[in-house]
C-alpha cells in the first residue's frame, strides 16, 4: 500500500494570469506557496484539507470530467460575495435531494466548481460518540 503524505489537484490553465486572478482574488483562496518566475509560474492555494496548484499552460480547454468540490460554511453568503466580485454563477444555491446545499460556478477555462454547504442536521455532520 502506498503511504500518501500529501496531495493536490493540478490545473494547467490556458491563461495562467487570468486563472490566478480568479482563484486568488475572486475566490479569495489563500496562497500556500509560489514557485518559478514569469507568467507560467506555479501558485499553490490552500483548499481546505488539500491544495490546488495553478501552474504551466495548456493550449486545450480542460476536460468536462474534471470538477472541483469545495465545502464552505455558508453557500448563500458565498453566492452573494462571488456575485459582487463578478463571478458568473452557473447555478444558484439549491438544497439537493441528498440534503447538501450546492451552488455551481466555473473558472475562466470552464472547470466546474461546486460549492457545498453541509447543513447542521445532515448525516455527514453526525459523529457517534463525539
């Protein structure tokens, strides 16, 4: 068995500066580290319990099979904040049949991002014996 110590999602955007602006300024993700120089330098953002690295450049749009899942404390507040920052809301917050509240946005290259709120009464919050 492989013992994984850390992990991250890697994105190769078509326009690295535009993507850094989106993730850093519009979404407000905190920078974990940066490396390299120039427009294709790498920026690694904190992503809750993981990391998101935006580095390099791709000539092709990302696969629609790649999507990011980000848990937030309050989806309605995130909706209002992102709307005020000019982020296009693909789908506003909706309570799903499985009990999570989800909102969809997309990054500048079209990578779908779901922002998820786990309500206090949802089974994902239930911790027996705690």
